[in-house]
C-alpha cells in the first residue's frame, strides 16, 4: 500500500504523511475501508460507513462511529489534497480511545481494453478468517501477490477448504446462468458495497439473483462471470484458471454494468 497524500486526517484533524506512517507502523489499524473518489466526490460514502460500523461490531472492537464526523473527515481530506480520481483508505482502531485515519492511496483501475475483453483470474486455496469483516489479515496480501504474479492474472478467486467458491482477494464474484445471476451466500463473503449495489439494481430491473453455495467443480457450467469492487466496478472475467468465458460479450453482464454505472453517475451528480 502506497500512501499518496501529504496531508491526511486523524480524528478530524490534519496530520502529515510521516505522522500517519508512524501510526500505521504500530500495527493497530486492522479494520479498514476503501472509498472511491471520482471528480472529487466520494462514491457511496454512507454505504462504506455502514459497512465499517458493521466490521467494528462483528470484530468485537470498541467504539461507535458517527456519520457526520466520518463525512467531514472525507471532505477535509479531499479539500486538503489535489487528487480528483483516487481511492481513500480509512483505517480504524481503538487503543484507549478511537483512532480514525483517512488518506489517499495508490489506486489501480482496469483499462478500457480489460472491460472490453475481460480479465484472466486464477483460483487460490485460501480461506478468510472472518469473511464479513473487512480487516487486515497478516500474510494474506503477500500470498495473493505471489499467486497472481506467478500466473500473470488480474485477480485471485478464493476457494475454501471445502472446495466452495467465496470471492476474489479484493473483489466479489458473480456468475451468469441463463438470464440469472448466481453469487456466494452473504455469510461466506465480504459484503461489498459494489456487490450490494449490483444486487439492488438487478432486483429493481427484473434480473434474478440467487445467493447459494457454489462448488469449484461447478464453474464450467456457467455462461459467464464478473467481479465487482470499489476499483473494478463490474469487470467481466475472461478466464478462471483454464475455464474460458465470453463474459464481456454476454448481454446480461453488459446490462448490469450499465445499470451499475448509472447509479455511480447519480451519486456523483452527472
């Protein structure tokens, strides 16, 4: 993770990048969120706030966030820096009192070509400790990086010990079966903000969404697949290991992508 912002926010006050690095180096900030900023506007801020609150609760960590303070800190960070389109990372820990940190991080987004053709992914036999909590898991990032680099993949799809599919290392996953969507059960994944928005727009537009257990051996039976995430939007999958899909050309994937991007445009006032 590369911190880009010189001026950052701690509990509503400006701190330097060096001060921020010292706080992060202490290793306390395990619960975090990543918020997309487009044209200097945060995307789905309330939804990210709600998920962070839930992560704090489920992890047993002390403290209760206030949305107005959260919103003011995001606004302050954007005002104090010159990044128009970038991701904000919000880190939280409780050490005698709440510590809430806001800072811009290096952000990578799919290219137009990747949206057009789909991306290659690889499976990884790794299981998260607590899928519903967005928290730092020691050693997780390093393992995933090695797997992705070795196979020249865009993302790793996590496979549980019982050979069921959970999600991507930094994304949620959906599969297409006919005119319907299939995605792993809520209890088995991080409840991504983009995932929730995709499900919402599908249900509002007559696209059936089925949440259920998906076995690794079932992957070849689907017509297509895509991943969702703060940086990915709705990104078609071209391949999972040696299983190839025409996801980018699938009408349902294209329709869902348009519906989701319409929600993003509304959110940022376009």
